C-alpha cells in the first residue's frame, strides 16, 4: 500500500499518451477492455445494461479471491453529463491502481467497484457534431409536459457547431454587463440603482412559442436528479419517478447487493470533500440530530483529501437540489458518500467570488488560455425578436467544468493517492487472541478477542439505523467430538468503531481442533484455530 502514495507513475495513461482530448464512449470502452485482457486474474468487466442511446453501463470490478468478502470502495464517473473529467478520473484510478507493484497484496484484502461512466448518453454530446452541455440520457421525454416530445431543440444560430448563450436587448431585461468583465452578464441589483438591459437565454429559437427556449430537445433524464433522497416530482429532467432510468436502477441494484461497500466516491460537480460535510439522518439534510460519529469520519476524510489534492479542488462547487447520487449514497444507501469535481477554477480576483463564469475567465487568463469564449455576435432577423438586437456568445461548452486535458494525468494520480488513503482507513476485522483456559477434564473456557483495525466503523451511524447492512457475525465451528456447554455458536455484534475490540467467551467440552470465523462484508473476515 505504501507504494500507492509515491506515484512516479508513467504506466497508467500509456494507452492514451498521445490523446489530446477527453475519451469518448468507444475509447473508454477500449481502455476498460484492455484492463480486463491485461489483468484477467484481477479485473472483471461487466455491462449492467444498455442505455436508451445504446451504450453499455460498464462496471470494472478489481479484486482477488472471494472479493465480495473484502471491504470495497465504489467509484463513479460520468455522474454529471457535463463532467468529462469525472469519467477520466474513474478510469484513470482503475489504471493507476492496477499498475502498482503491490496491487496483488492490496487486492488480497480490498475490492474496488469502478463505474467509468454512468451517463454515457449525456457525455457523448461533447463529441457530437453539435456540442452543448448535456446532462440527460437519450430516452425520449416531454420535458415541458405539453403533450409533444422534442419539439423545441437547440439551434446553432451562429453556425459555430456549439450552443452557447443568447442575449437580447430588452426593456424587460434583468441582466447587465458585469463591471468585472463586460463579456459576462450578471443580474441587475436594484439596491445599487441598477436597471436591467438584457434578457439572457439559451442560444436558439422558441419553436413551440411557449416563451421558453430549447426546453424540450432530444432526451431525457438526468442521472444525478433521479435518485430517491429529496427527489422532486415534476422537476425538469428528473424523470417520471425516482430511479426510473436504466442507468440509475442498474447502479442502485448493484450497490444494494454489494454488502461489502463501505464508501462511495463519485466524481460530479458537487463537493463534500474540500469542506467536510456534517452528517444528519433526517429526510432534509441539515435538520434534526447530527450523526456525530459520521461527521467525525467526514472530517478525517476531508483532511486526507485536502492534504493530497488541495491545489486542485475548491469548496465552491454546485449545490445539491434534490435527487443527487451522492446524497442518496449516504442517506438511503447508508454508506459514507463523498463527491468531488476533482478540479475547480479558482480566481485570484475577489470581485469574481460567487460567479462561476467570472471565476473561470479569470482562471483561464491566469493560465494563458485564450480560446475559451465565443465573442458576442449579432444575429439578424431572429424570429422571436424581430425588432430587437440579438447576440450569441459566451463561454464555450464544457470548459468551466473540465480543465485542459494536459492536467488530467496529474489529477488522476493525486486522486488515486487519495483512494489509497481511503482504503487504509477502511474497517478491518482481525482476531487479536483466540485462547483457552482449562476448567476440568475435557472442559475449557474459550475466549476470542476481535478488533476493528480501521479508522472507519464496521457500519456507520446512518447504515446502522437502516437495518440493512450486515452485522459482525462470529461463528464457532464445532466438530463431532465437541459440544457447547455455555454460549451461542453464532454471535452477532452490530458495530465496532475504529480501533474498538470486543471479547466473546464460550465453555466447550471435547478435544481436537476448534475453529472460529468472524467478520462482516464491509470489514472483511478472519479465522483462527486452537487445540482443546
């Protein structure tokens, strides 16, 4: 495990060393298949289903032996369809882990379930002839609920093969040019005596004349709005009901069967790692009694994260609005659930605080990136605004959420280091002592001492309350020449906190070898024998 922290890595991204851009579905699939073929004794590749767009939902399982009995971390990429970096992080972590010299020792006691891209229909829009920031799958939906599907798609008005923004000079406008950077529009502030000048819309035409632009195009449902915690009925792109989609159901079904998962790490545009999240167990996060032990673990994990990747992540990612995967991972799945964008633009100008567009443009300028903004261009004779000035422009799609591809390798290395530390913090059952004390002829008191060697508890507080996760089970295995005088052959213990021990005692009559096995899927298993 120690070597996982060194990272003079040159192997992990060899398959894409010549690539200049993020990988599309076909390229990510080939990388996953290459790992399966190169490491057949360590890697299983499985499709959990096909999306409406015909893409496989791939699962890479990294493990050895009885991997379902080893503590596991689940890692997800593609949670937000705009976030190509998340796909690269999940895939890169798999490649980096498998390239380590001590990987067999790591996998002898740990398992990784890696979903490279849980929303491939959406991420493929980055590679399409018309590029725009898509968050939804390819299932046909009536997003504006007017009884007609797909009647108001995107239109590329300036023929640059991208969808950006459209600003319209109007007395009804609520936006003004930012004094920090006039390319960006910001809401007018009446408290400062500001009066709006522009309407700010998505580039396109109101085809169905309902006053909305591009609200009912091709697809679909957003994976990251389709989960059960704080799910909002009738929210745009949220689906007709929670977990309605092939993608979300496939992931949830697999995880609910994976009792050995203790932690979920998702790469999305949310962040509860740079700043530790407080843990609550009520329906609405932030209210009711706090799960203090879980909050303490969140703080510990956040400290690890900031030590390893503090230069590439920032607390100011996007807020949760309901139905997100990472909140479901804690509140309803009952595991530690961490989310990070892996990278976030940071501005040196305090005047940009709170505005992602201004922050990104400041970051881009500071890093020598110039080709990031489509200049505002006048569009003549717009059918919805025939007598008004209409311009199209804005930050190019995907750039605010994904750094230049040249940064990906280093980011993946740092996040693999974080996963290595997270692995070391996992709950880990061990047998400290298995001893006997002779009481009489062929009668002995047998004592077992077990310990959780990890930092994390065998089940966290929210998981313990769910009554779904498996308790520590200790099974005394008696031969035909042995009988139990006192105690139970099978003993359950709900939880062992990190570093905690527990003692179990039996009185046994007989002779020969006596065996015991103890453990739970989230913390692994241990066994021992003694002679009576």
